[in-house]
């Protein structure tokens, strides 16, 4: 007799079991992190990609290791996709959520909101300058004006804004100089990928529910992986790549590898990925 597709209720329970750790006695200590083999696999893809890209850049005798289409920041994929990386991540995620039932959809959007807040905090705004700009300034960085009248720049941008935000410094004709530049590319591409994988994999694990919606997510995941590889080959120092990766994995580890697996309150509040 052919196996039947799980009902919506059964699918939801199955997804909860995917994320929920084995039962423990009331006296057993709660684990700090509960990485599953799948967690380890998807989390390891991205540092291994950076290692491969960096190794190619160092060891390859080919001119491609120093100059190619992807070595220029103005290449089409960087300008049109990576520059608007969270927008593309949002679009494919919304397509993904269109197949979900009402309750799982609302909680999926809540998990998306948490991922978005972390993206904003690291790259856009964190009670003032974003975390990546604060890191640069704390490590001795500053805005160095190049070919621009400092007084005019201050009048146009404002002294505080010009000095303390990388975006304003660039607009004023300046250049970040002297500090530790956390890799925004590594952060964005890894953070977005871990988020999308965590939301998609439970659905792919259920027979017959992949659908065309998953194609868009997988396509973007493939592009994000390739652009991360190119970042590993052509841009940033090892320290900058490592700190970008650490910032990227932080929110995913707290929510998906810890809270949703170890705490029933977190599961009831934020739900678990599934249909």
C-alpha cells in the first residue's frame, strides 16, 4: 500500500520533532547549544567556502586569482544582487511563506523579523552607527577625507554623522581608514543563507511538499554561496572574514540551534519551521 502524505497537523508535529531535542528528565540540565548533524553541515559550508576561496587566491598561479569579472566590486551580480541582498532574501522568503498555513506563516514572519533586526543592527543602525561601524571605530578607524574640503563636508554632512558612519563618510568623499573592517559581504551572505536553510530544510524533508516555491530559495542560496566564494577569493583579510562569519552565525545559533530546540516557550512564541 502506498504511503500517504502527512496531514497538515502531522506535518507540523513532525517539524516540531525535527527541532526539538530528545526528552530529558526534569532534573537534567538544559544544553547550552543543541547542534544537530544538519546544523553542523549547513553551518560548516560557509567557513569551508571562505577557506577554499582564500586558498585559491593564495596558491593559484593563474591570473584569475588576482583579476577577473568577479574581482571588481562593480560587477553585475555584486551591484544588482548582493548590494540589495536582504531585499532578495526577503522576496524569496515571502514566496516561500505563501504556501504556509495561517498560524505557521505568522510565526515564520516573526522569525524573519528577528533575522531582519539582526541584519539592521550589524549593517544599518544600532542606536546610532551599526555594529560593524562601531567595531571599526573602536579598533582605531576613522573617516579620512580624500580630495574633499573638510569644512565643506562637515557643513553638508554634519561632523558627528561624517565621522561615525561609513555611509556618510563615503558620501562626503572620505574613506574608512585604520580600523578593523568586519566583512559586510561575509556577514550578509552567511546570515541570509543560514536563515533560509533553516526555514526551508524542514519542508524539503517532508515528501511531496517541496514545490516551485523552494526553487526560488534554492536558486538564491546557490547565488549567495557563489558570491561568498568570490568574496573569499578577492576581498578582505582573514580577520575581516572571520569576524563577518562570527557576526553572521550569532543570531542563527541563538534562535535555531538553541532557543527553538531547548525551550518550549521559544517554540510556542516563534514556532518552528514547517508547513
